[in-house]
């Protein structure tokens, strides 16, 4: 099975295939359509199929698995340095064969259909939220030019706009357009709520999601995003490796006896990192408002905020939340807060 390697440069309609039976040597090349490529996978004997983890790669990986092949997905940014000279489909396929020989490259796990369903819901919600934010900013800007400044808060825009329209405070040519914008914003908010209800229904009986939601600062979106975009956390040796995978550990520039740690690397999925940082900000705000004695996690976060400022404390807390997510998932236990013991 491992003696033959099939490198595939995935595309929308034409697939470049390089078959290698000896390290560093391409024995056969094929240029196939979608239908031809599927028949090619069914016809070939069991081999190692390597692709970049790009669009449709997970689908074709599942197709190859059904035909008895071993599938390896490599990160595109790690394959790019192996492309020699000009970039062509053939060079990309050959680069995959070369990158596969590097034992330090970590492959991307093949996503299941259930993971893609969750990821699709998150992507649609994120797109609708971005459109909603754009419409809110446009409405605010137009009203500000007319002397109407809406107070902070996304929920205040539509009620304030409707009140201005009812009191004829907006010129009539613009009134109809802004009313349509208000209706569009309300429709987008309705779609976002529908996605959240769908996520809640899909994961209602999922024990792993329930355990993750016991962590302070980790809600429905963060918990389901971990399942959708990361999958099995047992592949990470420790919580620090998982935090590093999300780009929440310092970027290092060291040489000789000098070790320099800078800002976070921001590698990995920016969406999941954003959710964890927002969760950390929410946890910090709750810890400052609460009148009860904080537990050890909240006390540590408040101490970090006092020493380094709010933003750095939020990122540091997001790093800690990522480690807790790894521990809760790998140990199969819910999060149990530890009360701070005052000396």
C-alpha cells in the first residue's frame, strides 16, 4: 500500500495526477476530469493519496478512502516551498510528493460530513454577521451626516432609525432606502438566530459539546467550532501544542544564547482564535462585575489584566482556555472551577 504514492493537484474541473512508485521519481502523469478522476481512484490498487488541504480536498479524500486508499492531506503553505521554478499543475503535484517525504510536516485530519455541516453553519453565520455589521455602519454613517448620532450598541440602530423615520427627521428620498436597510438588518439577525438554533439542536445530545460548555468563556459557538474545525484533540500531545496550533503562543526569534519571544504567532484558524479571545474578554468583564469571590481562573485573569492591561490579559486568558479545552476533551471530564485560597 505504501509503495505507490498518488499526488493529486485538486481543481474545480481538471485534476493533475502524479503517480510515484519510487521516492523522488514520477512514473506516470495524468490529467483527468472529475468523472475520470473518480474512476481512476476506483481502478488503481490501494495506495497513498496525497493532496493539499484545500477546497473539495476533504470530499475527494473520503472518496479515496472508500476505494481503500490511505489519504494524506498536507497544509498548502507547507507544500508551496517545494514548488521549483514556475508554478504549474505538474509542479504542484511533484511538490506534494517531495513534501510528503518531510517527516516534520503534520498532515491535516480528514473531516467527516458531520464536521462539514457544523463548519458550514458557522461560515454562513459569520458571513451574515459581516453583512449585518456593514449595513449597521452604513446606516450610522448616513445618519451622522444628517446630524443624528446613534449611541453605541448594535441593537440601538434599528429602533433609533425607525423612530427618526416616524418623526420625519429624515428627508423623504432617503427614508425609503433606510427603511429597506432596517428590514435587511432584521432579516439578517433572524437568519443568525436560526443558525444558532440549528447548532443547538444538532449538538443537544453531544456529550463532548456539553463538557466544553462547562468551561467559563466557552459557549455554543466556541464549543461547536472546536468540533467542526479541529476534530479529534487527542492528536495534540499537550494543551500547549493545541494553543500553538491556534496561534495563541508567542512568535519566537532566537539565535545563539539570545531567546526573543514576541507577539502571538496568529497561525491556525483565525475564526476559532477570535471566538476564544471574545470568550476571554467576556469572562474578564464578568469577573470584574461579579461581587462574589472569584475562582482561581478568574483571579488569575484579573491579576494579568492589572499587570499587563486588558488586551494582553484577554489573549493570555484565551491561551489558557485553549489548554483547558484540550484537557476537558482528552480526559472526558467536565470543567470544575477551583476556588482561590487566600493566604
